[in-house]
C-alpha cells in the first residue's frame, strides 16, 4: 500500500480515538489524545519499581576524547593541532576524527621512538539515524609510550579560537587505547533538579579485577595524577570544575582513587560532562582516559502535598486515590507517577498493591491532584481495609524520567464513608484480571471490523525507513523522520498512527522498540486486540541503554547536523524509564539483536564506536545491553550491524529473518 503522511494519520487517529475514549481518562498533548492505562500490580513487584541507583548505570571506557582546535602553523600554509597521547595498551590503537572539514584533514602519527607510522585507514560513519562520517586510523600492536598525533588543514579553512571552542571544536578525535585499565564513571545522584548539586564520580580500575559488575569496580588509589571535569551548560557556556579525591570513601586513607566533581544546576536542560583522568598505571605506563556523559536537569514543577483523598470511581469498582500536589507546570503537562498502597489488617499495615501510570494534574475541590486507580479486588486479595497509606511514592518528568518529587509516606483520607463496604475477609482465590492491572478499556475491549496491520517503526533521528518493506505483508510504514523525541512522545505518535486500524502489531528498530513497549505499557491501543502471533518484535533496541547517546550529540554539533542529545537513550535515562515499566507488557516483546563477526584481525562494525562500546556490539548497541529484562530473547546473530554504511550488512535488511518476523507477527 502507498505510504500515507504522518500528519494525515494523526488526524484520522484523533477522530477515531475521541469517539472511543469518552469514558476514559485522557492525556491531552499537542499531538494526540490517547486513553491512559491506570496501572496496578501485586506487592511482589514493589522492588522492580524502586528508583534505581546511579551506580547501576556506570559507564566504562578505555578511550580518550579530545576537542580539536586548529592553530596557524609555522609553515606550509596549514593550520595544525597536535596532542601527545600516552599509549598503555599494546594490542590495538585507533584514533577517529570527526569534522565538517574531514576530507581536508591530514593526520600524522609518530610513535614514541620517533617513527612516523602509517596505520590502516578506514572511511566510516557512526550512524544513529543519520551518518556522522569519520576517518579512523588503526594500529595493530602499537609501541607503548607517548605518541604524537598531529592533524592539519589548509590555513583559513578551520575556525579555531573561541568560536570553534563554543561549537565543540573544529573536530573531535576519539582514541581507542584498549589497555587493561579503564575509567568508570557514574552520576552522583538522580536528584537532577534546578538548584541542586549534580555531578559525577570517576575512578580508574584494572578490568581483569572487576568480576562482580553489579557493584562499582575497586579504584586504583595511587594511579591518577590529574582529574579534570569540563561542563557544558544548557546555554552553551563552558566551565571547568575541580575534581577532588574523595578520601572519605576509604576512611583515613590519604588517597582513595575516587574522584568527584559537582556543580549547582542553575537552569533546566541538557548538561554535558567530560571527565579526563591522567596518571601512571601499576605497570609504570602513563595513561589518559576520558568519558563523555550528558544529563537532563528538570525544573521542580511539582511536589507532593500532605495527603491523598479516597473516593469511589465512576463505576464503583475501584477507589480513586487523589494525591494532593503543588504544581507550577502547564495544567496539561503529563508526568509518570507511582506509589505503593498499604492497607490495614488487624490493626497493622500490610502491602496491598502498587498503582501508577502516566497522569495529568487535575483541579479538585480548589486544589490540584494526581488521580490513581486502585481496583477494590486488590484490597480483597490482601484482606486489607482502610485506613490506607501510600509509600515510596514518586513522580517523574516524562523527559528522561527525572524524579521531580518523592515521598516516603502519604496518608490517605476517606472522602466517602462507604468505601469499606464488602471488604470483610480475605479473598485469596480472586484472579488478577487485565482490568485490575490496566483499568477498564474505553472501548470495552471490542475489536472493530476490518483488517489488522503490521506497523514498521523506525528509530531515533532516522532519515528513511530502515526496512526492506517488500519483505513484509499487510504493513504500514510509520514515518517521523529526522526527529528527536522522548520515549513518551514517540510512543504517542506510534499509537496515533495505529489508531485507525482495528488491531495492529509492531516491528520496531532501535529506539522504536523502547517507544513501542512504552505505548503498550501505558496507553490503551488496538495493539491489545491483535492476534495470530507476536505483538511487538524489536531489532537492535538498546533496552538497557547506550553509552554513545551523549557523545553522538557532541559529534553532531561539531559536524553541523544531527538531532542532538537524547537522554532517554543513555544508561541513566533507560534505567529511570524502566523502573516504571510493569512486567506484563514486557512479555509481549520479542527481541532480536546482532553483532559483528569475529573472523578477522580487527573485528568491528564501526572502529570509532568500538573505542567506546563494550565488545561485541552492532556498531551502536552493545550485546550486553540489548536484551529486555522480562522480554522474550530471540537471540543474537553475527555478521550484521545496526545500520547502513557499517562494516557488515544492516540488520534490518536480512530477508530471511524479516520473513520469520513477518510470519510470526500479530495483526
């Protein structure tokens, strides 16, 4: 079928959903009106919804990143940049250069013994939606010691000076040093709010000694000689922040090897942190390592009030928990909320259920509330009655899912006297129904007549569909090209696109997989009415995040195009998002992922990406961070990369697998 414009789809979806959603709570945004699920689940899932610790999203790197600023050279009419880089790994050395002047750059690498060394030169591109071209030089078994890297361009071509520095440099160079010692860095907290202290903690460690990756690695206490933190603020201004050795981490030790750098967040928006450590490793070799991280700082737009009130839902099947809040945001601004519900049994509090979902503040009795639904059957299952209490409650902004409000406990006040009716005794034999988990569907779950479709959904910032569409049947191609959406916005667009169809399944690439799972978790759509196979199938989706998300935004800025930072895709952003995703919709997702083949001297999809990513990977997504916890793992294939213009064929063009996916898909 002919591809239909997304705007037309959105208007059709709006017309259909307005009819279907009369009785449901509605999320009003500029681009959609979609019925939100009113989520709940058993106490056994409390731990899964706990806000994560930043330590669980630590980034590891054996690379160093340099901002290149060309200066007029002494002769030959060329501007030059030169850096002396200590190389402490003798297995492989790479350096990759990204610049809008790429074709005019000449590189010279001089080894510690003074020899000019010509490595393997590769023209390649980092690809996350759009190509970010680069030239990479690779050196097998490099000489240990201090190398001199000199880049030059014709004089007058590069900007140099403050203007280039403000733009991120004339070029960016990534050096893959691949030694046995690495840098590890995490944010200090997820209290990422204006007016709060935000920062990073960083350490050097020996990779072979880090056997339990569930905890941070043990730092090399005496290895680091200098620690620098460069911060780019949301307004583009840059500042250098001193990092200090946090000796309190190890008692009275004179050096801990754990370095922290903090700033007070003065404005909302994207911050970029670049940490660089230099020193001498335990073998006596000099080293340099760096890591680039971006983080989103939010305004304090909402805060919990002192209590919540309980009223009957309209259908009297549930209790509406109206949580008092104070808000300074747009009245239609959506948040994600979560709380544990505890009830009373024999005079003691017992766990009942958790409640949550995407919510919009509502005016109520002269105040503002967030309304959460608790099906009365949860109380019956727990044998609990009033008084109720909410515990471990939090509210997240929907961009990067930054927690903007938290409360350890909130008392619930009965606003209607008969809310305790029919709650005597325990009914442990009650089945947990879909309505208990998601709230009532606005259409009653009745499928309209007509043919279901398979939606082919692309990822972040792409300029074209990644699929060979002729490999699929009875499909529609979702198109939102060259766009940078947060997960919730992306999910709503996919939901709108599918709304005209009586049912649909999804095949999603890259970030499209995150958006499709989010749509299934938080919104009532006709995906739930699909039959005949797998509802969501994903390919190359970073379900546990990608460490390249911040660096790619920096590279795009230097080159002059790209879609900017997307913190939803970072390790931190994905972990904060995943904390609110229930277990049931995860089970609807079947995940495929790929990697390069290991049959050559140097194995890669993109050499430049290999300097940052753990091995193996698909040039963008690490195999270790691709699987969806709680999803259906369809396994990993070798010899395929994330996108076009990489060292192996693109994963979305595998006709044999596409046939399997097409035949297995629900519609």
